[in-house]
C-alpha cells in the first residue's frame, strides 16, 4: 500500500510518523521548519489513519507500507522520527530494513506488554466508554484530555480533536484493520542488536508509562537516557513543534549518513 504523504525541502530525507490518534497533518508546522534547515521532510499517513483508508479488510503491515512508499519516492536511506504509534512503526521499520535507517528519534513510546498505570487505564476506559455509548464527541474530549497537556494552546487541542474525530469516524465506517505479525515480537532481542543511533524522548507532562517505556527503550537501543520536551504531553511534537524540530535537527546533524553495514 502506498501511503499518502506531504513533503517539503530538499536534502537528507527525514521521515515523520504520526501518533495513534492523529494523522500526517500533525507535522504541518514542522515541514517548513525542516525544509528551511536543508532536509527533505516526508510526513506519511499510516494505514487506517488520515487519508490511508483500509476498506478491503486486508491485513496491514505499516512498516512494509512505509518502506514501499519510500521506494516509490526514490528514498533509499533516511532518518525516522516517530511519536507514539509512529515510534513503534519506526522500530518495526528499523528491524525490518536496518541498513536503510540512518537514525531514529522516538517520542512517547511504551512497549505493549508493559502493564498500564492507573492513569493510562483511566484514559483508555474513558475513551472506550464514550465509544461504546456511541458518543464520538465525548470520546474526542477524553482523548484530547489524555494525550495533550492541560495548558496546551487552544489551536493545538482543536487540531488534536479534529484528527481524533476523523480517526474515530473512519473506525466507525471501516473498523480496525487487522495487523500483520509484529516483527518486534518475532525476535525479542531485535532492538538490542540494532546498530542505529537513536534519541528517545517524552513530553514533560506525559503519563508515567511513557517515561518508563522510554527508559527501557533507551537501554535497549544504547541511547543516552531520555530527553524531556518541556511543556508538552503525549503528543509532544504537535504541542512543541519548534522545540521538537530543534531537537530533531541537532540529532540529524550529528548522525553520519553512512554507517557500518549491519
């Protein structure tokens, strides 16, 4: 499946992968900033999100779709930047095609087998209860409250609400697409064997789950701890685009374009 994308700039490719309740428009403020800095920024809709509708009941493999789309765009080697679901897909891409990934910036990651905190469980329960009651707007409000900081700008919260509403309406119309076998699950040691530079981050006001998940991920990848993005919740890049771009660009400029083959 070729994924819808937005592009800006020329130079070293940087691929932007969005969070679960969002779509590629979460990167709309980032594209011009990255382009001005001399990179080719590519924001993708992951399967089942945004304009990447999955209507035929097929089993989706987001990592394979990302690679197929980059092939179509003529992109061989790239840096990945992912938030939440996007961080997971970035890792799946990395273990599938390690020679193509020059580096990774991963924000708001939590392994699926990590037990949820009471805070995260309440957030899930609030969204689920509203969904099961058929109240999409209540589910949107619950999601925005869970995934953005309480003092996030009104425009950010409105953007998050629009993306979450679109996602829920798509889910209502087409259901949840079935997922292919996770390549991370096939080899539990895969992350520890990657030789890819990585930066792991978390929003200052995110839930404890993502601090713990980030710390575990940093250890597995050999990254230097977890970077905190001030004034942000789970959707840290959306809430603090300038700060995130500065962090990402600093990382990109420090990562060599060519590394020892895996």
